[in-house]
């Protein structure tokens, strides 16, 4: 790594000839020669996997809820030592399918018609991520932990709604008819590294307690483990993506919790659409366990035909699966789909030969599905099954045809393979590099005390 410049002296530039030594190195040559690239599937083997979509009744579903978010990191001070704050904005977008279908019958679309599709509840979170701390907090790590805890504890709306209530309902599996009051959620060690080992929370405990060794506050939200990736010197910018995907999915849990408290059978009328795969990655990956239990519980239809169920799909816009889907799009007939299993993933998408490990077993709570709509768009969806498995079949995913038919109906022609709810939600909550990032940077610089 070369020297940077803070004044008139130039930066240290990289060598222009060092690549020769790399290319001539026999160890490098031997290693590269042994690397294997996954080959694309041949048309014959692909055709055996395809299922054709049939005409399906989707009249039970009346409402779409899409969840999306965005974040941007801004400099509070660009000079050395630099300081940064990250702004997160996200939320659920709700609209009626009947409002969307009525647009197809209109010759001209008025602004008030589109406004019916923009009913969104916004959440905003501010996290200092480098070279800064909040008043009353001893460090950057403590600042981030407290900010996340306060965000979940905050009371919103006329009914003082709290995300913390849904988080407790989620972590302690309170959706079960006979929940286990002895169930514990563990923090592996004290966030202050005082030497204290496991700190456990039960449903009956307050969401904040003191470490038995150092007496410092420990929060239920420390289960996210964000503090493990925060360095007081280099900052915590690396946690931003984990925070975003975690918040999007816990807002989804919050919606499910509130609907079940209000009238559980209403879930039968809703399809949830999430931007991105149904999975937790990195630091927050252990949250897949309660999430997988929740979706499998709902897919088991407690209460029978009049009780709750779940229609949920995560739609991917980038990544290895999207790139692979684009490469086989022309080989899939319109109105066809196939559920992607481990053998296919390991052979054609993610290189690997470890048959003992199921792909996504410690991160995903939905199965991958490739779907080419009747209008030609290609979608990569993650849809929950009754049980997560490495060899999923269409019959393992309840109402798969219904979900795919609705995805096809929600197409958006503005972007490639886009869906209206995802595109709308992204427009309403995303933060652009210009002008949003520039404006937020000026706002942060003028507001933070030096």
C-alpha cells in the first residue's frame, strides 16, 4: 500500500512492472492451472427441471407490502482524523392490488392515482460510524450499541408502537400457543470485554441489564453482535450493510407481529415482498434461526383455513444468482420456473463439492426459485418452504404458483426485471449520492459539536 498525500507532495504510485514477477512465479501458475470454473447447464438438463405455470386464482390476496431501505455514510470531518455518520432510512410500502389493477383500465394516470400506491411508513436511524461518540457514552462502540437500543425502544405513532416488543416476541418465540418461559437469548460475552462470559436474557427480563462483572449496561439488542465488528481506531463502517438487512427483516417481523395481534387471519390477504434474499448474513446471521421457525410455523397454518398463513418472497437484483439467471433466461420458456437445489447451485452457480453442507443452511430461511414470467421478465426469488432443505421440490413451498403469479402481475417496465412495489419503495426511501448525500453531509457538519 502506497503513501497518501496531505499536502503538496505527491502520492506514492504503484510499480508498473511488478506484475511480471507474479506472472513468472511457478507457484502462481500451478495454482491457477488447478482452478475450476462452473460450466453453464446444457439445454437438455435444464429442460428437465422446468415447471410450467398454470392459470391460478389469486383473489384471496388483496394487499401488497414491500420492504426496502437505503443508507449513506457522510463525513462530519474530512480532515485528519476523519469522522463519519451513517444515515439509514427504510420502511414498508403498502398498497391495494385493486388500486394497481385499476391503473390498467385508465387512459391517463393522474398524480392522485399514483399517490394511492405510495403509502409508506418511514423509519430513520442515525449511527456514528467513525471518529465520533455520543454525549454520555464512553466510546464509539458504546455509542452504536446505545443508538440501536434506543431505536428499538422508541415509541412511535398514536399507540406508542415499539419495535422492541416485536423483537422480544421474535427472539423468545411468543407466537407459539405455549411459549417456553425458560427460553434464553444469549450474549456471548460482555460488550466491554471485562472478562464476563455469557449473559442471558429471558422474556420476563427487562431489555437492559447490568453486566454482573463490570456493572456496565448490556442490551437485548446486543444479540445483533454489531459491537464485535466496531474498532475504535478504524471505525464501524463495515457494519452498515449488516444493519440495513437486519432492520429490513425485523420490520417485516414487526408487521407480522402486529397483524397477528390485530387479526391473524388478515395475513391470508397479504403478500410480502422484500428487496433482496430472505437471509441474514455476517454478524446477524444467527437471526435466521427464529426467522426460519416463524415462517415454518405460519406455513403450517395454525388455526386451519381460517387462521394465519404466509406469502413472502425476497427478490434479488444483483449477485451470482441473478447473473446466472440472466445467462439461462433465453433457455427458459415464458411462464416457467424451477426450484433451485444444492446440486444445481454447487455445479453451476457457487463452486463447491461439499455434499455434507446444505447451501445457506446457516443464513437462509427461503428456497431459491428461478421464474420467467409470461411477459418474459426473469426473476430470482427466495420463497419460504415448510422446511428448509438442500433438495427442495415445488410441493415443499405452499402456494408457490400463487406467489409467482402475483410477482408476474407486479412487473414494472421502467427497469429490467423490476417489480412495482420494490421500485416504488426504493424511490421513497433510498438516499442518492447526489443530492441526498451532499445535503446530509452539510447537515451533519453543521449539527455535530466539535
